[in-house]
């Protein structure tokens, strides 16, 4: 699919060179700053079925993606496609109800476009949530996994959002990723989980991103397990890479919505409807956790 008309004038070339300029990102940020007095310090990206996080915001101002200059649009079921500004437990936040995915046909630079806009809005902390398949045998459907590290499979294949010209106004040419997921934020999340009664289903592990949109084969799941991945999904990592490039602190949370099929004799089949059903049943717990965590920032 093609990006919306508001963003199609500034997509990325097939060579991997990002054709978005600093001025493009600034145009979007300036438009938002001119249309709201909100000045968020925390940005939250909602994964499949987790857009209800934005409904917790008070004093809300909502912008449809299609109305924001140069902003892409989301096409996936479970993603509302709007930017919500407001207060979460007194903390100024901006929430993405619907993210963009590589498998939708967007370039990796378009997928990460909002993160640089958040940086120019003055955001300091990024919270990313996603729905993921569980690879770790110790995980159960409905567990919430704190992401401590990631494996960037598209990056292995050259699909890194930092490919192309580096603009020093965003970050350095060779950013470190060994500390991509903030240790202090993970500690605060563990505290928040215990205080909100979520500690019994809170896990910690490594998230692996594949490009999608196919779910993984059994052989792929076994290979990812051998690589040290605890959960697998089709998002999050590009946004985290760009956020760290910009110097944002990052917390990542995966809701384990299905167990990866590891046995050739199994009759189980991964499907998006199952993912959305699980997120619906566990979404309130995740919202409680994030809401309480924000009060600790």
C-alpha cells in the first residue's frame, strides 16, 4: 500500500536513503505545537488491541493521523489511527493509537517518522507496547514481558531506520544499543507491577522483530529460541532504535498473546483474531501498570 497523501511527498527511496528532511519532521511538530498547548514529556505507542491506554488520558485532544501534515496512516485492525494528547495521572503524555508497520508497505523511515516528531515536541521518555508471540517455554498467554533487549532481524538484512545520511541534530552516526531499554525504567515498572497486583504475570526477556506479515514457521521459532529470543513480533524495534538515536529513554512492554507453535504434531495455528482476544482480556492490567508507572517518572 502507499502512504497517505499527507506523507507520500516525502517517502524513502529504495536505496534505503531517508528522504525525510529535518524540516519535514519539524513541519509536523510545529503544526502539532500550534494546534495544542500540551507539551508532553512521555510518548506511548500502543500495540495491537492496546489503544485503550489513550482512553485513560484526561483533558484529551485528539488528532486523526490523516489530518496531521506528513503523518502516515495505519491500516491494521485494532489500530485506531489517531494521536491523543492529555494527562495520565497528572503527567503530560502523547499517545499513538495505532502504529505503522514495515509489512504495510511503508519504508522503515516512515514507520519511525512519529518518533522524531515526538523528540521535536520535547518528549523525553518513550513507552512502547506490543502484542507478541511467546517463545520462552516458561511464559503463558496473558503474561506481560518487560523488554530488556531486542534482536533486530530486519536490521540484519539492512533495513535499519538510521541508514542513509545522519543528521547530527537528532543523534550521532553510530549510536549505542546495548542500553536500549532503560534499566531504571524497568525497575520502576517492576515496582508498579507489584503495587498493582500484576507481579504474578510479569516476565522479562528479549524481543525479536521479524518483518511479517506472516507468522513464523516452526523452524523459524526454534531458530529464534536458539538465538535467545523470548518473544517475537512485527514492530517496536525500529521505533526504539530511532528513539535511542534521539536520546530518549525507552521502556518496552510485550503482551504475550499466543504461544509460538514449536511442534510439528500441533494443531494450533497463530491468527490475528486470537491476538486481539487476548489483548482484550489483559489490556486493563497493562493499562493499570502503565498508568501507575507514569506516576513514578
